């Protein structure tokens, strides 16, 4: 039972929440009709939280894993979200994280344990900061959902010491009730039969938190409560780049404006009010709306819809130092423009680089980008004609890394093998970013869940084949490959196969723990027995580190003999992958 917030708990919630946002991304996108019906709220929330998690990963493990560790972790999340905020909802999300971090940090400085009452207070501060960030807040948006969650958490903690589960579940339930009320509060939602998209994203993160604190499977909890997806309204357009959770009553007003402007600005806190007043004056003149300003400690993220982006940028130049500028056309083909051209200013270097600058103009051709969680795997993919993307086991490339690699490839057709089920959301988001950027590159993601599926897909890849036909063939090959893996348990834990202890060898099939054994060899034998029992033509073995008493050669020889003893008709092929954390990967085609 959790007694105080700590850095480890925040890390688990963040990574689990990111995966949940990835799974819900398309559902949330489908809800997005306000203020601009451009179907990207889920993508923007995912991209923002992904950068937040990258910032958290870069944080050295806290020496004090109590409130100080939790405060550091939440602060890293808030800073990362501010830096990587996409769209209106992303900026608001960064402010929510800032509110959580501020309250937990205050408790740590005062030497108070960060218990359930601190969590409730953190919800309240997050909601307050979010409302303050929005220039013209209205009901029926992400703000209404956040406020309901904060009020419910506060009521549970009023006059008594609740449990973490009680606080989290009260916030979750209130948020979902508020989400269901959003169509009654905002006409455009009611007319299209949807709830607010940004509010749905907040509910996903609260569902994960409640599930983790209550001891439930967060993935199952989020999926079982996902009931808000609707068919896309017929009128919804797909080519702008802001989303629900903004501040205008009519989406048509926002949709008629020319540009979305987002930038970071370093500015003294005493001048922030002047900047806000300048931008609000532009909005009041009918030249802008959807103003959100989030951040703190001299660095702020500004988001606004406006028909003269130069005026919004010049206001920031006069008072501070704007950078990381992104200007996106609304209601037209979505393109990322250079800061100088969009603003009518001088050198772009004055403002800094865009978050995802365009790469060189693509030329006819096709490449495969393949995530490679080990040096041997990278060599193997390169020999098979792919461009390897080195990554850590269990940490596939981020959407930003993939977008950059796709654009840098400078060819018109790109196939992505992510080789990890947890990487699908980032891969699809990267493909969407490239498409919206108007680069002219066709991107397809082959749903390869494991390295051995990527190997199978590359084996049938034909660059000279039609693009669509190549995707179909590679997808079929990956899907026809059953995948398993061995892992060494780091701690005592409950698994689907029973209780494991630190040092046990775990056998996973299709991502689920299927067996527990005393040694890597025992686990490998039992695992391969189960996987070949259903038949097949070829077994692929990829060895990594952590083999224990066995060398890679000895283990491959023993497993090969085991396969041939039971299925003499099967071929066995082995590679030295060099991956860490997974002593052996197994594929059966």
C-alpha cells in the first residue's frame, strides 16, 4: 500500500499513462470538433506527454525517493511537457503537470509527507493553474473536467485522511461524470454527438492513476471504460492543427482564423502580464482567439489562433526572447512554415528552430526504418537492406526521433518496423505528423510487435514491388510469426504464470508471462516446446546478454537440438543480437 508519493510511483504512472494515451489516441482524435474540427487532440496529448516522459527519463534517479523524488519527477514531467507542448490541449496539460509538481515540491520543502491530502491539494492547484492559463475559458471543455476532478478529490480529503485510492477514484469518477456533461455545456459537442476530446484525455490519465493505486491492471481498466468514441461527423476537416479544450464558444470563429502560433518565450515574470495583455488586445480586435499561456520561472509556452502571426511574435520579441516557434496554417493544407517567412521577419535564427523542421526534398525511392534494440540486431537489419534505428530494449524510438528519421531519409516511401507493441502509438503519431507537414512522403507502419517479427517482415520485403503490395506482404509475414522471449525477474512479483522471485527466468509468449523456471536453459526449453507445438516452418533465435552459465553458442546448440528432437522438419536460424535485458528472443514462422 502506497503511503507517500515517490519518484518511482510517478515514473510508473507516467510510462503507463503514455501507453494508455497511445492506445486511446485515435479514439480521442475522433472526438475532436472544437474549436477546430481537425481530429488531432489525441495525437497532440500523446506527443506532449511523450516529450514529458523523455524529460523524466533523463532525470537522474532521486537520492530521496519520498516527496523530494516525487517532486523532482513531476517537475521533470512539467518541464518536458512545456517544452514539447503540441496544440492547445498540450499546453494545458503542461500546466496541469506544473500544478501537481508545485504542491508536491512545497510539501517536500516543508518536510511534510506527500500523502493523500497532498495529492488532493495537487489536483486543486493543477485545476486552478489550468484555468488561469486560458485567456477566455468556457464550460464544456477540458477545464470543466479538471475542475470537477479537483473538487471531488478535495471533498474526499475534507476533514479526514483518505487513502490514495479514495482520492484517485473520486477524481476519476467526477471527471468522467463531468465529461459526460460536456455536450450539454457546449453546443458543437451536442450537435455532433461527442464529448470533449481534451477532457477525455485527462480521464485516461486519471483512469491509469486510479487503477495503479487500486492495484488493478491499468490497460484493462482504461479499455473497459473507453465508451466515448463516436463516428466522425461528416463535416469534420482534417487539415488544421489545434484541438478541443480551447476557449471559444463557436468553432467556426476559430476555424476561420489563418494560423496557429505556438512558441516558448523567456521573459521576466513581471512582464508576463504585459505580454498577455498585448495578445489579448489582438484577440479583442477580432484578430485572434484560443490564447493559452503556461509555464513558470521565466519560461512560458504561448499558444494562440491569429490571422497576423507577426504581431503575436513581435509582442514577445519586445518583452523577452521567443524561440521554438511553430506556425501552422488553419483551414488550409497544413504546412510547417519557417518562422521568418510566416512572421514577415528577418533571419529565422533570431527565433530559433522549429520543433520538427522539414528535411531535404524527397526523391523517388523506398527505405525501411527498423528499430534495433541491440548492436547485433542493427547489423542484421542493415545487412537485410533496412536503415536501423538504435534504441534501448523496451524503449522504442519516440515519435520525434521517427519523424526526423523519416524526413532525413529524403525518399518518397518509408516503411517503419517498430518491433515493439509499446512503440505503435509513437510510430503512428510520427506518420501523422509527416503527413500533416505536407512533405510528400508516404509512410506506412508495419505492425511488428517483436524483433523476430521484424526479421520475418524484412525477409519478404521487395523494393521493386508496389508500395501497398509490399506493406501487405511484410504485414502478413510479421503476423504469421509467433514471438516469445526470456527475461530475468528483477524482483518478487505476481505474474500470469504465478509468483516469481528475483533471479527467476521468465518465459513470455506474445508479451505475456507464460512460465517461470530456475534457469535460462530450462526456461528456453519449456518455451520453445510450447511455441513449436502448434507447428511451423522455421524457428528464429536471437541471443542477448544475461545468459547465465551458458554461452550463446551452447544455448543455441541446445535449443536447436531440442527443436529437432520434437519437430525435425523445422529449420532453426540463430543471430547474436547483443540486446540487454532479454537473454533470448524466439520466433516461430
